C-alpha cells in the first residue's frame, strides 16, 4: 500500500464500449432467402495502456467510438456474422491483430431471437422452412456468448476462452413439484406443499476448454476462418460450434425441467455428458411464485393443493 503522498500503482486497466446494437441482414441472391441476426455487443480491451491513466497520454487509446465502428464493419464483412461465437472470436482476433499494444480482447454478444414466420408449416407463402423474409421476435429468451482472446508471448498466436448460454428462458409446470420434509424448528413458518406450480427464469452458462487461436496475418487483420482455430484439447466439439451446443443445451434444459423433480443437477450433468468440449455448467433458477388466491371469504377452498386453481403471480423478486 502506497504511503500518503506517494504515487499510486495501477494494478490493472480495462475499458471499452457497451451496448453496441447490431442488426445484420444476409441475403441469398439465388434463393431470395434472407437471414437476420440482432446483437447487443460489449467490446473491452486490456494492454499497454497504463500511461493513459497515469500520465494523461491518449496516444495508446483506441477510442471506444472506434470499437463501435469496428464492430459494425466486421458485421458487414465477416463471413461468421450469423454465428455469435465465431463472430465474437473474429472480432477479438481482429483487435489483437490490428493493435499490437492490446494484449487481451473481451467480446460479449447477446443475441435477440428472431424466428422465421411459418417455420414448420406444411403450406403457405414460406412452406415448411417458413417465410423467406418475414420474422417474429421469439419471446424474451436471449442467447449469449462471452469470448476472451489473450495474446501469447510470441505475438503471433493467442489463447481463447469461450463461454455460452441462455438468459431469461421462462418456464413453468403446473404440477410435479413439491417442497416438504425440510428442516423444521422454532424459526419455521413455511407450510409443506406436496404439489405446486413451479416456475423459474432459467439462466444457463457453460464454458469450454482453452482454444488456440492464430491471429489474422493479412495487412488489415481481417482474414479469419477455420484455419485460425484449433480443437480444444483434442475433443470433437469445438467452441466455434457453439450454435449446435447451445441448441442441444436448450433442448436438454427443457426436457429435464418437464420430466424430472430435481432438475438443476440432471440438466448440468446431461449438458456436460452430451457435449464433449463443455467443461463447466452453471444454472441460475430464481423462483417465480404463483400464490393460490384465498377464497375463504366466500366459502370456497382454493388454497389446498388439490383444490387450488386460481393463482396470483407474486411480482416482487424474493428468496
């Protein structure tokens, strides 16, 4: 700890741009099919930037407005833009290739889900695959990817840490959940319930092992493809295939929630077991309470589990 009057020491520094909103439309000129993605992007960097904090020297600062412009430009030119994991890796690798004094780039992409109208329909303007260019916002659920790409000491390669998951996946089952045979003592006021509505907003986050990344070598630091990524620890599942992993993890989550009474543990076990490249899984499952409306004032039993049919959602977040 520095004594009074002595200069402080900058332990670490990281800065960047939040809430970069990107909507990208990709058009196939032959089939006339359009694909769309909408992202909320966070871009942060670390590196040899101490003088900007200690000496008011901005010559080492990549402006956060430039980070926003780079994100939009990569959204225009990157062949990976429709895949948030690959796009995030491309963006982070470009920042390291472009700016030699940047040692680590952090990119977080939150994807808003646009679904194709009519997908799965047997007939209509879109057919079985859905409409070619009409979409609807599919609920409040969001997919996210977090990427950290750190430069190796040799300056040419880097190591990536990749995480993915889901936020705000709202689920409910109207039976098959109980809370009973818990510790009862002088502090206990909660009644046991052998059947109840169970609802929660699921947040899922999973991580992969480290991925070796070769930084782009072209003059503008833009060329980035399969050749720039290695398998993580020799497994068959790649962090760059997060779209497949995310879809499977979502299916597992919904299936186990519906069928199992101890869902959180079984969800995590299956996600790791069925995705060889996934190393850790974390679920957050806050309760969404539905309280049976007391109708004793009118002589109607609506509070015992077998008779409870009218409920009020408890809006405040509580433990």
